């Protein structure tokens, strides 16, 4: 499957965008331990477009983090476009990712994040405006819908693709589910089958075996890992070894010295 950005493996393992977690030091550690792609925390398009220094600082990254996507959110297509243009000009990441998945109240109250999923015309307008505003690849991250009554990940994903999304990540829960229940991997399979752009599966990956199982179950183009990487950045390398049928590199030998030591290694 052809990704819109260059990536080292045909089946990439992606560190998920996570507010308060996927910051530059953690992204560097995960790249070091096998994440093929990393994504920033979600960044407010309003904050970017106003040029707020604290917000701009959240987007800084080191060259070793590439390929990296900067994830932006917002419910106003014009502001999203302006933000995408500024991200491109100021930081030149490898791609811009649009957040249509965030369930947090203060974001969805303004129709941002998964709030957009209630209005597919809005989703389409945002994707088109962002595509027009940047020459970088534009990807999207969605949930399966707003709630059970509006749950239709294939339809949502098809509309995103039509609007110009160049890759799509599905976290197969609705907004109302938040993080409850199991991620529905059948929905990842259905979306991967329906789309021609790469579909990255996300949800409930805790072990290398889970990576192999999701790939097998969903036939997706890549896998994104969020909570499974907490305190366990070597999950990426271990999963890669299992995917490629290699002996485990025991990358976490000396794990007891932990992430602090890893960070020190990175500095050296
Ligand atoms: C602490 C935390 C922060 C998150 N922040 C974001 C975010 O900024 N943008 C986003 O698209 N998803 C965010 N997510 C959702 C994750 O990217 C992912 O979709 C979700 O956790 C399911 O994957 P998992 O089962 O591997 O954790 C966040 C999740 C967590 C736990």
C-alpha cells in the first residue's frame, strides 16, 4: 500500500497522537525503538492561527523524529486551512493530520474533534480546505461515529477519502463510548476493504501479538499504538520482530533503568 509520505517499512507502526504524552522526547524514544512514524499531540487550529507562542512551541520537533505528522483540530474550515498553511510554512512536517476523533468535552462543545462527525458536510469542507492550503499530504484520524445511532465508519471513511484524505486512521469506538468496551476491529477490516487509500488500524494494541492479530484480522495498511506504548516504547521493535518472524531483539534488556536512561542515551 502506498503511503503519501515516505516510510521505512511497507507495514508501518505509528505512535499515536496523545495529548500530554506524544511530545518530542517521547516521540524520539519511540522512533529509536521502532516506531516508523510519529504524530504530534493535537494542536488547536485557533491557537495556531493566532500565532500563540505556547501553541507554536508544541509543534517543534527534531529531524530524528521524521516522518512526523502534525495533528490539528477545529471546526472552522477557514481557520483549519490557515493553520495548515502556517504549520507547513513554519515547521514543514511530513504530513498534516486532521483530528476528527477527540472526545473531550471542551473540544466537541465547539464541534471540534469527533464533534465534526455529526456533520459530514463540515468534515468534507475541512478536508478540502486543508488540502487546498498545503502541498503536504493530508491524513485524517476518525472514530466510528458520534454515537451508536450514527455509527457508520465505512460511510464516514469513504466521505473523507472523497474529500481528499490521503490516508486514514480509524479508532473504532464512538465518541459516546469514549474508551469503554473493546475497539471493534471488524470495523477496521470493513473500512480497509472499502477504501483505496491506506487505512491504519488503532485500538487496544498492548502486545506484539496484538499487532500481528490486528493485521491478520483487519488487513489494514499499518497500525497505530497509543496507550500500549506507555512505559513500553520497545513494543514497536518487538512487534516488528514478530511481524518479520525474527527472534525478539530483547530491546528492553535493562528495562529497569527505564526511560530516563533511554533519554540519556538519546542525548549522547
Ligand atoms: C492520554 C491520551 C491522549 C490522547 N490524545 C489524542 C490526541 O491528541 N489526538 C488524537 O487523535 N487522539 C488522541 N488520543 C487517542 C489515541 O490516539 C488512540 O486513538 C486511542 O487511545 C486508542 O488507541 P489505544 O487503544 O492504542 O490507546 C489520546 C489518547 C490518550 C490515552
